[in-house]
């Protein structure tokens, strides 16, 4: 089969399957699963035996896949997909492109030739270890290919995509592996509209006035409530009008109420929360410093929680500010509790 015919058949197969996935009445999460687990597997044999160049795969199949992934997640054309290419424990959706699958298939093929006990097969590997095959021989296995793909996208987010990578660059320094796993589990259960909202929030492609100006869809970048530039940071934690209306307080208290209302496994514990319907933390700390939540366990351990629901780029400064504020309170309580 000629390369041109192979390209045509592969493109037709890819288009046929992904268009069928697109038409299914499924959650975006499930469409992505079908793409990742069925479609890429379906074309893997074609990607293994072909002499088609990686450039053609990138320019053709990658572009088709990108178009549909953006459609499923309701991302604008200008939005990067580097975030969704990351693993789930780094706030991504564990997606790879056909070109990455192609490199994996070629790596498997080359490794099979190299590891064969047949001398003629080994010789074939040696003879073909030139030109385009050199780029596949640098990988030991498919995991190395995946690692390189993800590292490339991490570097793009941290060093080049300053705006769309701000969430990742900020939160990856402060989050824990247990929190990351929890986020992935929670996100996967969200309804379609909120699931897609989180994807757009993470890569800063929500329709703020600042983004609308970038996309040529609006002229003023000012907030309609306070006339300051309306960036995502401004909407989440910077608008004075929202603050005066109590929107930020309502959001903060809603999260705090969810935490305080969650079942506590510790026995003989006392929970105090700075919310109506709960014992006020002032009974332990006094009125001068009143944290959002206290959990005292048998008068031996005191957990102090001060909640901040802000923008991710402010994580470090908010944490340092809160820690400094409540350090005297912790010092005062040390004599009453073991830790």
C-alpha cells in the first residue's frame, strides 16, 4: 500500500470513529475515555507498521483530535490543551494526542527489532537506525514517551503560557498528592456544565472581559460592576463590588459550612465554627482572634483551620498572611494542649 493511500485510509478511519463518538449523547468525560481507550487503540496497528512521517500525524490527526476535544470541553479555539494533557494527579485529564500514540507505537516496533534473538532482525534494526528512526530509538519504552510528552506540556505551562498556565504553576507548588487525587475523583463526578467550567477555569479561558478583548469579542476590558480590569483573578477575589455585596463572604461560608458539616471520625471531639448554628471558636480563643474552625480532641490536640477561598496565584501570600496572624493564638494555646 502506498503512503498516500495509507494516509487516506487512516484519516478516514480516524474521522469516522471520532465523529461517531462526537454524536453520542455522553458526558465529555466519557467521550474523552472513548477517544483515549478505543480510538487510539483502534489505530495503533496502523501507526506501528506505517512509514508515514510524524509531521503528517501532527498536522492531520492531531488537528482533528484537538478540534473535537476543544468542542467537548467547550474550550475556545485560542485555549491551550496543555493542561488537559497532564495526568489526573496534576489537574489534567490524562489525554494524549495521536502523534504521541504514534511515537509509542514506533518505539515498541523499534524495541522489538532491537531485542529480537534473531540476528537478521537485529541487523534490520541496526541498518534502519538512521534518519527518522533515531528520534524513536532514544526512548526505552512507551512510559518514557508519555513522560516526555507530559514534561513538555508542564514546561510550556510554567515557562511560556504565563496566563493559561498560572493555575498550574501556582497550585502545583502547594498541593499534596492526596488532595490532587481527591480533586480528580470529585471532578469526574461533576455534571457536564460544571465539569467543562473547571477545565476552562484551570486554563484561564472563561469569558472574562479581559479574555473577550483578547478574542476580539469586546472592546472594554473593564468590570461592569467596579470598572477595574476584569481578569479571572479580579472575578474570583478582587472585585470590590462583589466584596461589598457579600458574594465572597457567601462563597467562603458555603465552603466552611460544608467542611464543618462533614462527619468527624474523631471521638470525644469538640467542633467550633465561625458560622450560625455552631459553637463559636471564641469559647476557646476569645474574641480578639477567631479562626474559622477549631477541632479539639480530648483537650490534647487542637486543630486550627483558617479558610481562604481565593485565587490560586495568591496561595502562598494568603497562607503566609494567615499563619502570621494566628501564630500568637497558637502560642497561647500550646500550654492547654499537647499539640
